[in-house]
């Protein structure tokens, strides 16, 4: 998959305050590719306990960072981030999609829904990345329409159900 336009858009995205260094493209993981080419979601880790997401769309870009627990299990630690709107959200238009990004550390997939699988949600996509810090993270991304109800018992599990977590229950910051 050619991510050159998306990575270029990330590098020029207006989401970095003046004077703040933009992370090198070698430290950035492409999580989702959207249409048109050059839009999508990327992640990086500014330090060992934080990951940041940039959503790049045609008309807007957005950055949000999440703290991971400073002390966590060496394998299977899970952090479920807040949902991010993926469109402009006009009631006259189709519902915008809400993106959830969950992070699982040092555990392999594949991951998929179990329990109350939400019928309107997209399948779970995963991107496993080894960052320059040495951390290996699996980013799980999944979307659902903002005006659809989601089953709160929906879980995401890996093969053999070694790691399972509630798909739509955000982890408090820093836990």
C-alpha cells in the first residue's frame, strides 16, 4: 500500500504547535487509510507511556494524545481510547463515523468482536508496530455510526481469548 501521500500530509498537518518538532516519518505508524488518497489515521509514541493519533481529512486534521499506565503488564496490556469523529457531522448528511482506537501491548492477534457484536460497526483492523523505543504495540481500529446504538457488552478478543476487553468502554487516562 502506498502511504507516501498520507505520510506527507501528516508531516505538513497543522496539528503541531509552533516550535514543536514533527516526529520523523520512520516513527509513525499508518493505522487506517481513507479516501481520497492522502487521508487517514497515523500514530506515534512521543515517549514510552504516551501514544498520539493524527486524523487527516481533506478539510481538517486533528491530534489527540493518550497516556498509558506507567506500570503495566509486560504482555496483554490494553488501553481503549476515546472515540473520535471522522467527518463533519451534519444532521442532513449521513451519520458520521466514530473511530475507536485501542492499543494492546506485546500480544499477537488476530483480534475480532465477541459477545454483543455491533451490527453497524466496521470490522476490527489491526496494525502491529515496533517503535524505535523498542515497544511493540498493536493498534486496533473500528468505527460505528454516531446515531446507532452499540451493545455495551461487545468485546474484542484475540485468538484463544487470551486477551479480551470491552470494545467501547474507554480506559481512564493514564490507567
